[in-house]
C-alpha cells in the first residue's frame, strides 16, 4: 500500500507577504500624496510669512485655499514634473503656444548682483538657455540698459540649500526681496541700478511678464515658487534708475 503525505501550506508566510504588500502600498500612497501636496506645504512654510509681513505692489493671496482649481493645479504640477520636462532649459518654462520673438543679441552675456541676497556678478547668458550653467536672458526681450523689458530666468529651491554660486539654487531666497531693493546690472563694463517696484505670483501659463514696455528700461526676474516646486512663477519687476 502506497503512503500519501500531505503538506500544509505555510499560511504564516502568505500572511506576511500580504501584510508587507499592504504596508508597501500604503507607504507609496502616502509618499505620492505628500509629493502632490508639497507645493501647498511649501507655500505655507515659506511664502505665507513673507506675504503677511510685507507690502506688495500687486495683490498676492494671503492664504491658499484647496478648492477644485487649486487641486487641479497641484495635480497638473505633479504630472508636469513626472513627465520628465527639462526645467534646466529656460524655454521649457514657457507654454508651447507662446510665439518667441526672434531678435539678435548685441552681447553674449552680462552680469547681475543683488546685494540683499549676497549675489555677486551672476552671469546672464543671452545666447544659451541652460539654467544649470548660468542665468538666462529670455530671447526676444530687451537687453539692459535698452528701453523695453528684459526677462531673466533662474532656478530656485528650498532656502536651506541656497548657494549664491550655484545656478541651481541661486534664487532660493528671492522671496526675501521687497519693493525698493536694488538689482545691479553690469553690461559692457558699465554698472546700472534697477529698483524693484513690484512682486507678483502668476500661473505657469502666464507670459505677460515677457511683454515689452518701451517707456523706460525694465528688468523682470522670473523663478519658480513656492520654494522647491515648479507650481507657480514668482516675477520680480524692477525699473532702471535715472
């Protein structure tokens, strides 16, 4: 007579696998949720105190409410990051629908200094759009001190990572600027002083800061905000002093 033996399945091992899988899914869901809502958290931590203690030329919301539009904006921001958009290229900050003006530049670079932020002689390229190497003067905008509106793009990140010599972190503290502060421009070995008169926050699709105003020489500095995100754009507007 042949003996038949039966082996019991190790239920404990199966339960461990199920529990581990459930824990892993929970952790991934939590991290993804934090990733989506990080812009909102960063806003409350870094931007809200600045807005509460400063006066701005343009209205800036004193608080951010998570309604349907804000939630959609947060999701779009996350999708944009996950899509692999190369934000080191300044032209990728602009919607594809924007029609870039083709204007030859008479200089290849100039530099800016912002005394309040200890930024000294940061290079602004007018011919290369790689933000990891320098600041970028957006093509088609006026070059200081010409009349019109020059637009300078630069990276920001969490203030703790600020390094005035690193172009990936150079604008991490721009929220500390206020109306009346100076931006110095060295162009063709001549120093020009621009005074900040407005600070606004816009949506990524807004390109109004690239519009040209020829009654004087203007300079717009554009970076991402809140710090550590690409959710919105902070635009700092300055005018050349006589």
